[in-house]
C-alpha cells in the first residue's frame, strides 16, 4: 500500500475578460494533500491543517471527489487523507480548485493513471460545483496543467494552453477576509446588455490576440471585464485605490482574482513586480485588514507529486 504527497498551486482565474474561461497558475503557494492507500474500501479524511473544514466526504471537496473517482473506477482500495491547506478558503486564488486538483491527480496516480487530463478536469469541476455552486474550469485547468489555460468549451470540455510572454509576472494582494465564490456568483446578473457583451467579446479576443502576437499593449487593452467586476468590486476593500496603484506603475493591467477578495496585477519583469509589491505593502500596512502579497511568474508547472 502506497503513500503519496501532492502539491497543487494557487491560480488566478478570469484574468479580467476571461470570466469563467481563463486562468493561470502561480508559484510559491498551494495546497498539499497526502493520500495513504488502505485495504478498506472507504475514503477517510484523518487530518486537516491550515483551515477549518468539514471532515465528512459529502461536504469536503477532497473526500467528495476522491470517493467519486474510486467508485467510478471500482477501485479495490480506499484512502486515508491528510490535507494541508496552504491557500485560505475564500481567498480568490483557487483554494477549492487546488484541493480538488490535488485529489484528482493523487487518486489517479494511485489508480495507475486510469483517467486522462480532460476526465481529471471534469472530476475537479464536480468538486467546484459542490463548494462554489458553479461548474467552471478556469482555476482547475491551470492548476492541473500549469501555465495559462483558456477553456474553449464546456460541453464537451475543451481547453488549450496559451502562449505567455517569457517575463510576465503576476502580483496578488490577498486581504484576509473570506469571500465565498457561491456568494460572489449570486451577485451576477442573469442577463447582460448587448453593449457589454460586445465589449467583453472584443476584450477577450484582443487579449488572446495579444498573447499570440506577444503584443503587450493588446494584452493590456483586452483585460477589462464587463461581466463580473462591476458587480463584485464593491465587495473588495479599497478596490478603486488598488486598481489606481497599479496604473501609476504602467503595468499590463489588473483586476479581481477569481471571485475575490484577492486582486491581481500583471506586469513585465521581476523588478516591476517588486516595485508594485512595495507600493501595495505601503498602502495596505496602515489598514486594519491583514493581508498577504504574492509575486510569481506564470508557473509553468501545475500539480505534482512531492516528497
Ligand atoms: N470563474 C469563477 C468565478 C472563478 O469568477 O466565479 C472562481 O474562482
């Protein structure tokens, strides 16, 4: 019987105009999950560190997804699971996605590579549906595959990795307040105005064209989101100030990371990223809310086994 330890990175989903369709993986922060294969056929979470989460499989994304996969594969083993949450739930940097992806990857390893990546993303999305009330892959796909991923379709699922400028960095400011994705999704309108739909299509098209031609100006002009940000920004403390701070440094652009409360910035080069992080520190340290800042190039590697 084997024991394996899996690391799954944090992710920035939506990336402005790519609402529910685009995301990228970052380095330096993620969840770790240890799976101990057992002879008993059940799935049992035995320890959770770093967050207060339910232990029962119906309500814990890890237990829920592990049970589903082992049942579907008619596995002749079970697992005991230790969860080490590096990413705070409700942070907007793919906390549930990291746990879900670590699970699909780890269980698939124990099953001897039964499922392909598309099936793994489908399973990970079932986990997202359980905790977020929506079946989207913009966190789970980059978390699994690394880099920046565009979802081409959901029915059936299709996705592709995007070319990313060599020296592109992401900076994330995470104010330590919890914002549930399900609540942030409930704020969104069912219908949008035609002019917003056209603007969004123009922006996403421009963003993707910018990636393929490595045209930073196009990437920058394509970032603005008309579908979610106008409704969610009020949930994020100092949102307008935080966006203005980025503009002062002539970065590529900024926006809400996933469903918030984290915000992200894209810029070229580590030096610019560090300048921005310094500015964010000096802005935020006088506020009452605790916060973290992460600086990372787009992470080439997604989920992986670690020692
Ligand atoms: N696309 C999802 C949303 C991502 O914005 O609701 C959640 O992290």
